[in-house]
C-alpha cells in the first residue's frame, strides 16, 4: 500500500496503520507487517539514478508491506485498506493511492 496523508493528518494516518497492522498478528498465514514513513529530506536528494529514471521523484509518504504465505491470506487484511477507509483515516484524496499484490516465486532447477 502506498499513499500520502491529507494535509495535517500524517499522525492520524500513522496511528490508523499502527492499529490495524498490530491486529494482523492474529491472522493465520500472515507473517509480517511493516509501516514505512518517508524521511522527506533524505528522499528528495537528487541522485544520479533519479536523474535518469522517469518517475523517480515520486515518493509516497507511507508504504505498508504485509507478508503472507498465500495471496488469499491477504483477503481479510485488504478489507481494512480500501480507499474509502484510508481516506477516512487520513489519506489524501488528491495523491495517488496504490494497493498492489507482489508475489515472490522461488524456482529450483
């Protein structure tokens, strides 16, 4: 999950994430939950990589990563992270809000 807080609501949104993420430990097949909040000064440094990558300046204020053993284990988790709920909790309606599923696959030869 990647999103920004509405003006003046960063602490409120961080509190919402902390509350919801702490409850995930009770769910089966959910193994980890991580809340990352941008350090604006460090994230705005103009690096060589940023100069050549399109979209490299787009940094979300909050990134939430939830680890689970199967995609369907995330179904009850994602109910707490709908766009409507996140906006009520303090997320910006103007900034992009992304909820994505990334799957790590391990193949042995």
